C-alpha cells in the first residue's frame, strides 16, 4: 500500500445499481491524478469514499496511509486533506477574508490567510460579502478554502467551472505550484484541455470500471494512433488528382498515416509541383478528448486495471 492514495478492488452498489465494480488505482505522492468519466460513471462515488463521506461495500482504500472508513482516523484525515467540491455551502453574509480566516481555524497548521487570498486571485475582494461575488469569484473562494489548511492531498472536483479563460489558466498555475510544493492532487474535470494541461496520469472510468489508465499522451493508445493530416481541397483539384492515401470529403482532404514526415513531404511536393496551396493544413493525433469519447461511448471497452490498457 504505497502512494498518497491506494485503491484496490473497490466496490459499491445502491440496491440493484452497481456504482463501482472492482476499481483499482493509486495516486503517487506529489502527483496530479485525473479521474475522468461521464456523469453517472462512478467517479463521484469513488471520490466520496476516498474523502470519507460514503462507506464502501468492499475493497481496500488508504488515503495518506489512513482508511477513510475508520472513524477513529477521520479527524486526522480531515486535517490533512483539502476539498474543492462542486458546491460548497458558505455563510453568505461573511466577507471573503472572514470566510477564509474562519476555515483556517479548523486546521492545526494552516497557510497564511493573506497568502491564500493572493494565490486564489481574490486580492481586492477581501471585504466583499460572499453573497455579492460572481460565480467565478465564488469558485476562487472555494479553491482558497480547499488550500487554506495546507493539505497533503487536495481533491479538486470540477475546480474551474465558471472561470473565464484567464482565470482558468491562473487556477492551473496555482495547482501546478501546489504540486511542486509537495501537495498530491486528485482532479475530476469535464474539460479535457484541463486534464491534458495538469495531469501527470489519468484514469477513465465508465460503467463503474476503470477502462483505461496512463499519461494524457498515451491513455487509450494515443501515442500509437495514426497521425491525421487535414487541409482544404485546393481549388481546381479533384480527389483523383491527390496522392493515393488522401481522401476528400465535403471540401476537406484527410490523410491517415503512420509516417507523418514522409507523408507531409509527399503532399507538399505534390502541392509545389501543381502550384497548389494546402490551406488550413493541420497535423495531429487523436486528442485526449477523442480518446475519452471513444473509451466512454456506449458499448465501449469494459475491463479492470488488471487488463492494462494504455
């Protein structure tokens, strides 16, 4: 049982509904781990068990070396983890500073209140009452409350919902800084760009099972997938004029290749010989979102982590 989080053969049912069906994974110390899945896939149940809010039916779970189901250890665990949930109830008539300072009092060794206000991007809003904050500002307050206790492990559940692009990147910078300072992080998000930008490893859960696990660049076989080259069909050209591997459809040309350098050389050579422009040319492999959609589609793969799938 190593790592900040250890989960083995975790099972949970609600009557006839199987929420978790033998889930296993680990989160290493100092790592950002993303648990991805559709609504109803089981990830919220898994997190609630890790956080100590819900009992499990069977399996082994250790969080920072403690069993979250052990009531005698619950107080110790609470002081060592931070939570940024989708909906956190706070007193609407307290100011931002009062809210953060009050929560700091719940921990034995909290971070400095002013430091956290600055880290969360709340500078200048210290005297604002919570009820007057915008949705994005409230989410920043949620993030501040999650880190004020100086946690060894931080759970981030959709942390940047409601953020504008600038605020989202500021939050990403904070998460990376926390990780570099030694905080282990478990992240759930529906923004695949967020998982790609932050996570060291990801696991995809579907139907209560882990269906893929790996780094963002390898999960679901992304690293072994064919490269896709696309461009607009040059004016005056027909599909038959293109190199044999190219397929034209609806004004776009798509080429799937395992040798992108050679294929690009052939395509650009053809374009130069025919005085053609490969307009809106892109070269990419399937994105993390592409892999996620394939893995979580109805009828997609169903296996446990024992059947390692990249």
